């Protein structure tokens, strides 16, 4: 495998491997992201795999060399924790980012690939019942209609824009069938004949789906589908047509029991995948790239990194353990990473 694996953590910044996981290196000194900092989100530019955005505790950071180095992008997010980033897959110049705890939850947009940012003015409450301060955990752009953008808040609901972020509507209203405001992940599947576009919203304990453009929703409790586990964490597409999906779930946060399920029919049915080493906590994040759909990474809350080379059907644990894994990315660009100079006693 030629490329670079990036693991975002709470407490060790970003660790990178450009030799298929044989060695790992933290960011060096004098980087925008502290080598013992917190990174909540990673996103690879679909058009330029050497460009990677990282949402850190200092704000938005950008690498143009595959993750070897990062610089701070001067933006309204300076000093804020950036929890989610999403490129428009059809127009990667359009990028969206969301902040959250310990910062105020806000949505931002870039029209130049992440070099400059505008606050979109979405008003979220400063506090909520479940996690004290809300955080935007997920952002999703419709892959065939870039004007349709979604974000989800823990806790603060599911939000939709039909004008590329100029205005927003909250979906989980009292009249909606989406009864939980704790939103963990949102996915929009492209049409695959004869199937139309499909929307999926993962709350903390249920999976909701819509086949009519998001006008109506049907929800199923996760504990009824996934071996009595309820903590529905995140979803990942592993095929270009949206037919094949992965879903991570556990018995809580950080959890003691977790699983990854795979669907080959756009989320209608799910089958449990094979994880050869039992994970130590709930699977928290997926990392994949469209250039190789067979290669997928998954990170757990307590630092296990899993790798699949068969599109998520089976998983092997990497030799290296990490601190809390918050985000995972893989890019086909080979970054020039190396160990930074050690302190001399």
C-alpha cells in the first residue's frame, strides 16, 4: 500500500505513517497543531489528495504535503475546537466545518478549498442536557446536489440546507418521526437504479432512513437490529454507488462491546463483520478514500486502530496502540514524514 495513514487523537495530536503502518510519527515541533494536542476531525481534499484539513483545538489547519506538516488557517474558528469537516465531492472548493465543546457550536463554509472561512450564523444553544455543550459531529453534502448540505449535533438535532448553507432548517421537529436530538452521523447515498437518493440519520440509539428526499423518515431502534447494542456511532460508504455501507456501534461510550456491521443493499439489511482482535472500546471513526474502496480503517475510543483490506468484511488490529482516537484518514499521497528531533538531556 502506497499512501499515508493519519490518526487524529485527543492528547497526541496527529500520528502519521507513510510505510503501511510499520512506523508512526507525531507532528514535530513548531507545528500549528501541538504534538500533544487534540484533533477532532480530518478530511482529504477529493481533488488533491496531498491537501488535508484538520480540525484541532486551535482551529482549522491545512496540510499541502499529505499530512507531513500543518499550518493554521486564519479564520473565525481560531481557538475553537473543530469537530467535523466535509468537502463537496462534486466541487471540492466548497467545504463545510462545524465546531463544538468546549467552544460554541457553529457552522462555517469555505468557497476556496479551506483557505478562508465564513460563519454561517446558525444559532445553536450554548448548553444542552446530555453533553453539557453541544458539538457538531457530522456534516454531509449530497453527492449529486451540492446545494443540499446536512449537519448533525450532539445534542442539537439534524439540520438541512438547500442553498449550500445560506439558510438552514431543523429536521427533528416535534412533528417529525426523528424523536432524538442526539445526532451522531448523517449519510446521503447517491441514486443507484432503480433506487433514488437515500438519506440516513444515525441518532445515539436509532437509524432513520428516507427514500423520498428527506420529507418523511422511518426509524428502527438499534438495539433491535444490532445484537442489543444501542450506541450507534458512525456510518461509512464503501462503494461509489452507495450500495455498500459500514456502521459502527457499541454498548456505550467508551463502551466495552462494539461491532462493525456491513450492508450491501443500501442499509436495508446488515451483517456483522469479523474483527479478529476484540476491540477495547466502541469503534468511533472510519477512514477511507475513493481511490481504493477495499482499504478501510477504524479507530476505537480507547486507541485501537483496525484495518480492513476487503471493504470492511474483516478487520485486523494494527500493532500500535494510540491515545483516544477521534478521527482517521487515508490518502494515496505518500507524505514525507520522519521522526522529529528528540530532546537532549
